[in-house]
C-alpha cells in the first residue's frame, strides 16, 4: 500500500483502525483478537491493551469493514474490504444509499469510457459474457 492510500485509510478509519486492517490484509486469513494484538504490538514501544484492539475490531465489524466469526471463547476477524477505494464506496453507499448509486450512474453516462467499463462489469457479473 502506498502512502496516499495509507493516508486515505487512516482518515476513514482512524490511525489504529487502519493499522489493524493492514495487519489483517497482510495475514490474508482470519485472526483472533490476541493474534492481531501480538502482531500490532510487535516492535511497539508502548503495547496496546487487549481491550483497545478488541474495541476497534468490533467497531470495524459494525461498519462492515471486517467480518467476525466465533472461534473458541472469542472471535476471529477477517477483512471484507480489499483496499481504500472499496472502503470509500461502502461508506458512500452506507451514508447516501440509492442517491449515491444514481449519481454514479449519471456520471457514467457522461463519461463514455466509464460507462463502457460499468456495462462490461454488469454483463460479467450477470453471466452474459
């Protein structure tokens, strides 16, 4: 992830949220709170508390940035978003719903290349390739 994407992610999720999401992206698998805590505290002069990491992971789950599944007596988390752009789109749709989608379609109609790309994606997704 480049510095610009890291900044966008940090603005959207806060510095710690961005850091925890990055840990999960790097792991590319579900991690428990304890595993995320160990990874994020590696090399940190002042370690974070378990409850701090658990709270931020729960908030990211509520925002649909992470998916949480029961594992043992606790939970394991995995990333749902794939990058900062994915997060931005989810936030816009969450905050503005159908209105945001309608604006996006209007914009696509005004830009032929974007419209063509969108139509190709729709055809691919519906199996009409």
